[in-house]
C-alpha cells in the first residue's frame, strides 16, 4: 500500500505548498522563550502577546518574511558594567516566528508593561458560487 503525502492527496488540488508549510512550521524554535499568548479578539482578528520584559522598543524588530511573522529581540550592551548577585531575568536574544495564513495581515504593534502586542486581521472573502458552462463538441 502506497502512503500519500498530505500535499499530494488527489482531492487536494493546488495544495502542494501545504506540506512545505507544515515542515517550516515544525522547524520554528520551540525553546519557549519568550513566552507568548495568541488570542482571538473577534471573528476576523487575533492578537499575539509576547512577554519581553527588559527589552526596549529599539531592541525589538517585527518583520514579515515569506508569509511568516518574525519577531526578533536583541538587547544592547549596558554602558556601565553591572555585578549581579543573582540574575533571574533572561537577557538573551530571541527569534519567534508565526506562519500567517493567506489573507492575514499585521495591523499594529504596541508595548505595554513589558508585553509586546501584535494585532492581526484576517480578510474573509465573500462566498462565491460559480457555475461552469459545458461546451459541446
């Protein structure tokens, strides 16, 4: 018995990129840093919230690369060296990626109390019913 790959099933025409998308999503970092929430704020909008305590706006970048939302954080060096007796607040660089579905756009981003909020909007197309005429001969 031959096992069909997800993107090559005969009923899924035009979905060849689906398998590549699943593979790319599986490869994104799963180290858990920084922690994040994803919430649905309406039928057509979402909000991603990342806990980025200690990062300034200038330390963060948000880009869209090939239908992937990429959030990067890199803290600058302190002008004055510090001596820590205990260092429990992570100060490492990070990259967190989120694959966006077709029709999802990034609305706005804001920082509040050490939380980075990124709003996403989904364009829901109108349902289209199309009749195809059959030509003779």
